[in-house]
């Protein structure tokens, strides 16, 4: 599952292929849409939640509010089912999907970070990220990414900075699951299921506020 972007996406993978998936794009309803999506996917696959052996969750980067919905839900499932919970960079899922659709590297991935910024990373191919994800204004990285295709909603939002925008626009849990299954089968460790925020949340404690306490 992934809620790091406006897409609320869930998939069930059997270790070989995706057997059911769901995706809805709504940046304001992550908490409302995620559990019904899980139910739909399980019903489509004709299975129960207790058949799940591993949980994979996108860890971002992403905005605080949406991202934590998926992470908390994944942690809850892991605890209730006593199964491992694995983290995977959301940008890696987009890159993997682009590679599966035929995009050959090098390229970059950019998602909407709001505040007129993008979360982004550079890739050699659909499986190989170069460096760590970052958050920047599109104009500040346009020169560094000049000539490269850029995958994701961030590229679509800022065509002046990223003229060669490519799909997919949003991450799909099926791609995350397939990439995770591939890496686990190869004996590679995945990320811990902790959020990759890259910056502080919008909601913060006001500075210099007056404290009123009873005498």
C-alpha cells in the first residue's frame, strides 16, 4: 500500500504477480479510502487478510498527513497478523513501473511536494536509483535534469522545468509489491517502515505564544 502521493493505492501480490489492485487519486481522503481499498482488493482476490504473509508500504517522500495514514495502517496490520512490514521508497515504485512500461534509463522521478516544490530522485534504470531522494523547487533542478525524461506528477505540474514528462503520473501499489517481491527473492533487505518526510510538517507549535496557567 502507498499513501505518500494523492494516489491511495493497494495491491495483493502472490510472490510471482499482482493478483488484485486498487487505486484512487484524492489528496484529501487517504484515511477514508485506504481500508475500503484493502477490502476491495482482498474480495477481488477471493482471500482473507489473515492469508497475508508480508506487508509492504511506501515510505515516501511525501507530505506528512497522507504519508502517515499508510504507515500507521501497515504497522497495525503487521502487529495484528504478526507478519513483517517492509518499507519501500515511493519514488522507486514509480521508477520501477516506468521501467516495466519500457522507459530505459537514465531518467528522473518527480512527485508533487506542494509549496511549489517536488520530491525527486535520479535513476540509471527502473531498478537503480542514483543518490538519495531530495525536495527542491523545479527551477533549481531543471538544469541538472536537462535532457532527461522525468516520470511522475511533478513533471506534469511543471512543464517549463521538465519538458519531457513521462508516465506513470502516480505510484501504483502493484509496482511497489512487484519490486519488493523481486528484492526479497534476491535476499535484499528493504527499508524499515519509517516515514521519509525530507522536511518538517506544515503544522507546528506557534512560537512566542503566551502560556496561561492557573495560580
